C-alpha cells in the first residue's frame, strides 16, 4: 500500500469514527428521552383517570396527541430545511417534549395534565425531522441501516428503562406524582448531552463526505411509492394497547404479564433494528420487504387465545416495529436531495402517522365486530405493500 493510499485509509477511518461518535451521542439522547416520556406514558392514562377524566377522554387525548405529533412534522421538517437551523429546532423540540413530562407531577386537574400530554407529543413532532436529517449525514459514513438501526436500538433500551423506573417508584410505595417527578433526572441528562453534541458537531452535514446525487428538485416518484408502501404497513399495524386490551379481555395471560410482554416486544424491537440495519446496508429496501413478510402474521397470533400464541404475536409485532423505526427511515435519506431531507422526513412521518391512526381506528372498530376480520385486514394491508416496495427498488436500479 502506497503512502498516499494509507493516508486516504486513515482519513476514511477517522471520518467513520467521528460519524459513529455522533450516532452514539444522538443514541444516548434518545435513550434518555425515551426513558423520560415512555416512563410517563406508561402511567399517563391511569393518572388522568385519578384526576377525574373519563375513559372516553383518555382515548381522545391519547389519539389527538398522536395525530398532532405526526401532523406537525410536516411543518417542522419544512421549517428546518428553509432555515437550516437543525440544531435549534431539535433543541426546542426536545425541551418541550421532555419538560412536559415531569411537569405532570404538578397538574392538579385532568385538563392541565391533558394539555401537557399533548405538548409532549408536540415537542416530539418539532424535533424528529430535524434530528433524523442530521442523523442521516452521519449514517452515510457508517452505513444507513446500521446507523439508524443502532439509534433505534438505543432508543428502545430507554423505552424499556423508563417504565421500569416508574415501576420501581410504585414498588417503594411512591405516587403518580412522584413517578413523574423522578423522570426529571433523565430529562435533564438528555438536554445536557444534547448541548454537548451541539458543541462537538456544530455542522453535522460535514460528516457526510459523499452526498447522494438526486437530480430532481422535488421528491422522486420512488419516494412516493415507498411512502405508500410504508403507509400500508402502518395501517395494518395494531397499537399495543389494543393487543393488551385483547389479552386481558380473553385472559390469554394474567394482567401482571402484560407489561412484561411489552418489555419483550421492546427488546425484540431493539435486536430487530440492529439485524435489519445490517441487512439493509447489503440489500437496500429489500430488507423492508423481508421485515413486512416476517411481521405480517402477528395479528393472527396476538389476537388468538392462549399464552404461547400471544407471546409469538408480540415477538412478531416487535420485529416489525424494529424495522419500521430504523430501516424505513434509513431508506428516505437516499431518495431525496440532502437539503430537503428535513421536509422529506416530515412528509414521511406525517404520512406514516396518519396511516397508523386510520388503521388503528379501523382495527378498533373491527375488533368489536369480528376478530377474524381484524386479522385479515392486518395481514392483507401489510402484504399489499410488497409490490410497491419492489417497484420502488426497481426505480433505484
């Protein structure tokens, strides 16, 4: 190896190391952030009830929060691209997202708690497109799939830790207010690490040495085909609360096992994100099709009766979630111009969220009419994404 070639290799390794450090920093932030708001979300419903809200109100607040959380990403993604202030928008979003959770400890009325819950989702909507755009620059050096997969895995570790922290508070006879107050610690840590990341990497775009050339000013037809495919997958995916409702209603498992099943799903999610991340770097969007095929039957098992089928269904559900939160985001970065990734992630997340909301509402209605009909819709909606995914792949070849 010549001196020039050796020097080039060293430069490349240094760039990859720096990019990986950035991915890990964002991963730590997401871990701490998820511990905060997933911990809060694990007791938000019962807390509203304690404050006097009805079951209908709880459902409406949760649904409206998710709708706002995805819909606003259209705006935040567009603004982040227009202004170029990715860090500022990310910090604002995390601040609103995280501070709203411990403030729930001070809510004396359900109306105030409901407002804070919607604000938490609003903060997540503000920061997600800008953060994903910055993350996409680093993943160009370490592998799109692996970078987004590693980030999702760390994210889900936080999603497991948060509810466990709250459970520990209740174990030592703490109250709902104490549970929310304790979550101030990971919230402040997340904001602190965010400040460090901002200082160390003021221009994340510089991490991407080779920018994918996309000639069109708008979004390619490939992007829209891909979004349509992902929307079908999202529409066929049931919210875990609906699965938990079924498990408790038919007594497939004891109530105490339901949070354990959720923890299992989050663990599978983290592992699946890493595995599919590696597969994505080798096969591209074909990895998304593989994930869709593997997770498509989850409803058949999850909405059956019995402990073992329920566990199988939850595991398959976790596999699909791991792919949806990692490689589905990774693919977007190579489909749009670098200076429009914020807007692209905004459109992508909004489309995904609306499809998820519509599909979940339909499956909730189908559950009251016919569980086999729910199973059929879930499976067919996900499998219907395959022709679109394959077409999107061909467009890239």
